[in-house]
C-alpha cells in the first residue's frame, strides 16, 4: 500500500470519526439526556450541566482528530520519522490525558453536587482507564518517534 493511499485512508477515518462525533454531540447526547429526565425526573436539573460538560469533554477529541489529520500529511509524504510528527503525537497524548482527567474530575464534581449517580461514576472509571491507556500509548509513541527522528537525521547526515 502506498503512502498516498494510507494518507487518504487516515483522512477518511478522521472525517468519519468527526462526523460520528458531531452526530453523537448534536443528536444522541441530547436525546439520551431527555430520556433520562423523562424516566428519572429527579435528575431533570442535571440535564443542561451534563450536556455542557459532555460537549466540553468532546472538544479535545476533535483537537486530536485535527492533529491526526496533520500527521496524515507526513504519512502521505513518507516522512513520518520527523520531530514534527513526534510533536503532533505528543500533543495528542497531552490532550487525551488532560481530557481524561477533566472527565474524571467533572464526574466527581457532578456527583458531589447531586447531579450524578455513583453507578455512572463507576462506569466512567472504565472510560478513564481507556483514556489514560491511549494517552500513555501516544506518549510512548511520541517518545520513540522522537528517537527515530534523531536517528533518521543522523543517517541522512552521513549519507
């Protein structure tokens, strides 16, 4: 598979993920929230704070998609082992970790304000473990991309 083909595939996946994310944020989250307020009227006052909270937590996800889009151009040019690509992956790790921490703290704050259920906090812990795992993976990848970029520059300098 050529580098250009991989670039196009990555960009198609980014577009699909962005469209799914927009649909989830614009249609599914409000719909599920209204369903919760219908079935559990005691949480009706929590609908808008939760919706805003979830929309805010979605912003770094879209930022990571932008970073992946930018990194895909390096794939298309067959120049993945660069400091720029490593920096993009590092930023993705930071955004992912920060968003995970924000999501966890937000869940706890909403629980303390009486706008969350302990069961939701427990389920959100699985999401947080996934987020931290992805952040660690991206950080490790960024670290090795940085080392590979240094080796690549050294090899290019000796040839």
